[in-house]
C-alpha cells in the first residue's frame, strides 16, 4: 500500500481479485527439487520459489539482483517485464 499509494480498502479489493487468478502449490508438488533449488537460490528462504520454478519450467519475477547469478532459471526484473508486456 505504501509504494502504490492505495488505501487499505483498495488493497483488499485488489488482493481479492488476484486470489482468483493466482494458483497455489503445496510443498509436496516441488519438494524433490528443493535440494537442487538450494544450489541455485542465493538465500535459503527463496529455495521454494526456485524449486517451483524448476518444477513448472517457469521464470521468476524479482528485482533481487542476486537471483540472476545463476543461469538455470530465467529471472525477469520489473523493468524487463514492463518492456516485454508494454514496450516501456
């Protein structure tokens, strides 16, 4: 809310809409890839994101520069996403 300058009510509404579009996955779906993800992920706390990206063969959207220090998973920054989607 702080960065987007929206009210709590607006955030609640947007979060409600996003929940309809976001798929969630239990750890059992990607658990077997956690050790491989740990080798790629710069922080242990991010291992699940890397494991799920490996499982789904999907990129990660993150502005954390350390994520790009590996070449197994494509990492898109917000700027790259904007350019890709909107030509900005």
